């Protein structure tokens, strides 16, 4: 029987976290704690990411150009989003745009959230807690969430900013 290798939402969150830690000697246990996953879930996610050729075989570095392509083109198809009702939540940081009217506010629903807006169910339930603990991850995750929305202008802006963060830091 062939083991299922399909990507799961937590795999995307894991890859984004690794993209921030790549130059450090990160450990699976630390990733598990930071993302609210069990060590076994991290191990399975690393295997799936490797199978998808998003993580190089030595488990240490991300294939950044391929990840960017997956986020931009695959994510909206595999993990689309439907806007929910307005409520309190953790704000989704919209991509910076020049000269555009302030768009709708989007939030991940949380009872103690500081913002009010249209809700987006997070890609992965543990994403909200992980984002609260890591501002850089919050930014990457919210740009990724914007790619799941059906808004061409926001998507274009999010794609450019993810490109800067994922590809430029690779050269650095």
C-alpha cells in the first residue's frame, strides 16, 4: 500500500517557519513546539515536503523558487478560502499597496482579537498561536493567506512581497 504524500496545510506553515530559521541549526522538536504540532506530525510533514521537492533531502534547506510557485499557483487551488462573517480576530496584514484605498480588513477569528473584520479560517488551526509568537512568521502567513483570496490586486502585491522575502533572503 502506497503511503499518502499529499500536502497538508500544516506543511505550508512548517515550510514558512523553516524559511525563517534556515541559517540556524533548527531542530524538529523546536519546530513542533513553535507550531503547536507533535514531533511525529513535524516528522511526517518534513517527509511530505521532501517528497514534493519543496525541502532538500538533507531536511535543512527549502527549494525557495519551487515553494514560491506552489504558494502562488497551487495554494489557491488546493486550500481555497471563503470569507466568513465579521468578528473579532487577529488581523491579517495585507500587502503594502501604493495609492490604493484601504481595503477590507481580514482577520483570523479569535475571541480576544484586537481587530474587527471579515473572517478567514486559518490555513492551519495552530497558525494563529504561532503567528502571535513570531512576527516574521505572522507576516509570511498572512501574505500566504492573501494568496488564497480571490482578489487579483491583493494577490499580485502579496506575490511580490513573498518573492522579496523568500528569494532575496536566499541570496543574502
